[in-house]
C-alpha cells in the first residue's frame, strides 16, 4: 500500500493539451476520486499514474519512488477497466489466479491466495464455473478479484460501474466501498458521475479542460466550491447563480440585490466586479413571506421527503429544496431568504470564488 | 382532451402474460405515470390504447366511447416513442408540420405555421427550425419528436420513456418543461417510465405495475406515504425504504413479519444502539449506514454530522409501515 504524489503533471497529444499541470496527493489507504465531464483529462491522469501513458512533464511518486517515466510493469499497480476483461476460456479460479501463476508463484500458495480473495468478494461458490454464464455483477467481482489477488501498491479504476444499470450500480458502489474499507488499499477511481464520487470518495479532485479545479473532501467541495464550474457540476439540482452588477468591499458582510440586503459570510478580499454572482445551494433557500426578495413559482417537483420548487426571481431562476409538507402553488409569488453562512460569491469573468470567512480554510488553509 | 378508461385489459404474447386484468381511469387533464421495471407491462398498456396491439380481453374507452373497433389513426391519440424516429431528409419545421398535413387532419398552411412556431418556442428549438433533422444533437432530436406529438391536440398524449436516452441535466430540464406544458395545455397524459424521479415529480397520479398487474394507483404522495406492499414501497424513495424483521425494535404489530422504515422515519437519540458503518456525505444530505443486530439500515443525518464510522448511536422507529409475511401492508 502506498501514498501517491503528483507534481506538475502534464500531458500533450500533438497540439492538444489533455492535462495542464496537475498537483495533488493521494494518501495511503485513501479512496480517491478523479471527477469531471468527458474530455477533462481524468482518464489520461489515471493512465499516467498506472504507466499506460507517459507524461510530457511532471513527477509521479508512488510509495516514495519517482516512477513517471517507468513502464507499467515496474509500478506494481492493478488496473480495473469499465469493460471487465476476463479470459472467456478460463474458469473463475483460473481467471483470478492468472496474475500469480504468471509471476511463477508456487501452486499451494496460489490456491491459498485465491481462496482468500474469493472469501473477501463472496464468490467462493462460483470458483469452478466458467466465466461465460456469470451475471454482470459476478463478472465485475471476478475482475476485481484478479486485481486484488496480487496485493498491489494501489488500484486504478476507470469507471468500473459505468456499464451497469442504475439500480445495480448503486448496489455495486456500496459493495466496492465496503471492500475498500476491509482492505484499506490506496485506490484512484475515475468517474463522471458526481453522486458516485460524493458517495464513495474520501477525497475528490474535480477536473475541467485538463485543469484541476478543486481538491478536497466531498463535503468541502460541496459546501465551498472553488469555482462556478465546480458549484454547477456537483449537487443535483446544481447551485443557484444569482447574477448582479456591483462592487463589494473587503470586510463586507452582505451584498445588495436590487433593494434587498442579503447577509453573507465576511468577504476577505475586495470583489471589484462589475459582474458578480451570488451562489446559493437549493437547500439553503427558504420560502418566507416576510422577505422583500420575491420570486414567482414556475414549477414544483415532489420527491418524497422533499420537493424542488423552481422560481423566477429578479437575478435569475432559483431552485429551492424544501420539505414536502409545505404546500406551494404554481403561479404564486413568494418571499425568499437564504441561509447566510452558506453563501458564496463568485467573480463572473474568472468564475473564481472570492475568499470569505466561510471558505478561507478550505481554499487557502 | 378526454377521459380514458381501461377495463379488464389482458394481453399475452405466447406463454408470457404481459398484462393481466388492468382497469384504470385516466381523468381528463390528468398526468398519469405508469411505473415499473422492465417487463411490468408499461409499454404494452400504451400500445393497446394507441391501437398498435389488440388486447386478448378488455376494453379501452376514450371520451365515453369504446375505440376497440377503431384504427390507430382514428383514435386521435399521439404517441412519443423512446427512440426518436424523425424523417432524416426533412427539416425540423417539416418534421413538426408532418402530422398536421396528414390526410386525416389536413390543416390549412397558415394554421400549421402558427402551431409549429408555438411548439418550437415551448421546446426551445425555434432557432433550429430550418436545420435538417440529422443536424441536431440527441436532446434536440428528442425534443422535435415530442414536438411532433404536441403540434396536435389529440385526446391523449401517450409517452414511452421519452427522456431515458437524454443526459441527466437535459432530463431534469425537460421534466419541468413537460409538466409546464401539461399545466398550460390542460392536456391528458399517459407516461410510462422506470425512473422514480420522473414518476414522483411529474405525475398527478401514479400507477404501479408488477408483472402485468396494476398493484396500486394514487397520487405520488399516496404511493410514497401509503404503499400497499413492500413491492410498491421499494419503488419510490431514495435511499430505499429499510425492510427489517418486525420485532427488531421490540414489540411488533400482530401478524407483521417486516417493519418498513423510510430513512426519515428513523429517529436518533434513544432506543437500541446501532453501529455506524459508514458516513456518506452527499452534500445536501448525509446518509448513515448502520448495523443493528445483524441487519443493515440507512438513515439520514444533518449534512455536517460529527458522527464517524465505528461509533454507536441509539435509534428508534417513528411512523413505521408494517407488512405481513407475503409483503402486504397491514393497516
């Protein structure tokens, strides 16, 4: 098991830069998510860590050793792909034992290791079955078994659940995370699904256009997005963006939208504007008839415990997540308040979150 | 727009019973969603109403009259399929106008132009009207396909998972859009899906299908709060309802085999001690995976809970649902 340190990692394909200059650390035993839309460079980053692509520049340290220009075989890493690549002519036991046999491990020891892995994955009863007739879940378990049987320093997983249907994916995500909790192996996992990343990860790196936008725990990234891209990409519905024009001085504890003063965390740098955006998560919008800030209800969506209310407000469309017990009617105009300590302020031109007393520790600590 | 009444609809394909004695009233102006997994009989129901298949038994009445003797075109219904099927050689405008130019409708061109413009603006494809259908993105093609149904004012819109091929963001947008169209037009919709979020957010009524049987029909709130069985209870709600042995928390309702607890129906603070297995921070909510007397359960917590895995918390049920050994609800 190992710590992985990435410094200034860059990859160019001809004139296209897939990864600009990534720097982050995966601690020993962490379940680490590389998250972003397709084409953001997350898979290229994973492949460089595994040694399947060589970086244009930058360093990759695995367990204290710099391996950036070393071949995959010298890195002691196991890779799990989206399409579980099994040997169709071999049975489950032979598929799992293959990496050990090819290393020349004695037979008795191979048997012991395979039995141990089968027990961890709960597939002892199918060891002698051909892989052809297995369900999707069992095939994925066998593929995992083949990866973990070697006890490598780290696991690289490229959207391993992407091919499964929604209900089963949720189940496998839990199983995979439980497996990680038992083994404690350093794992780097690529996904474009923000919920999967939040659900499974200890840490998340959010990438966009080859650039690391933010790095932190799921809750930090959700509560204090560093950029508008992250604020929009994480959370469903996404963070609301209320656009306004103005200048907000350092030390201010409120912004003014139209005639309404909206309290927010103390600003620790000046916001020169002129185009600014107030960011508010849907669950931090409250319907309050006393508030002078008004919105007209366009739609409501019942979700069991909560409901999503879509409103048209002076600074843009707002989605509010409120308890489903509250009765609301489409077409009504209601007052809105926002939970002050959760608000973020962005500079629209750069998309960057301005430093406040709430996010200072996350972004600069 | 019209009321649609299904009575005793039954349909088999060879040895497979697809629909079994389904009776259901779709009130005029309702948005009815049929919910169920693959093979539950959702699409078969739509096809029987549209006249694309004939039932083995039963009747379909639209606006009070049986349509069993009518051809699909005579039934005056509009259907949107899961796979958009546009005419690739035509522009978006001509694709949208096509149903209105058909021999049965044959509307005047001035009216067609007006109608196409209205629908295009609702679906936000007005700027693409002169594009060929093949020059559109997947989401745009599906909107044109929905638009081709909306240009008409049929007695009912039948929609077969129209959003399932779209990405999550567009799906969320079109959910709100379809619901707004329903409210603005006062139209009658029958919409089938296996996506519980679509069912809960759009429907005025949800029908839950299980292997061809209609097991419950009611508002989304009724289905969520008062499910008739464990099958229905597990259809709605994320995370899923916890189904546990009835006596896990002490005295059970007589005759109960299982206690059903939605994650929000587990209170923290007193009761038996459960071990925290994992704390899942999803941003707006935090899920606690718990282990109690050999059983796994999931509950919700404050997003910034200080709880960590390995710790113990006391939990007790509130407003539980009780189910008998065959999974039926005890009232």
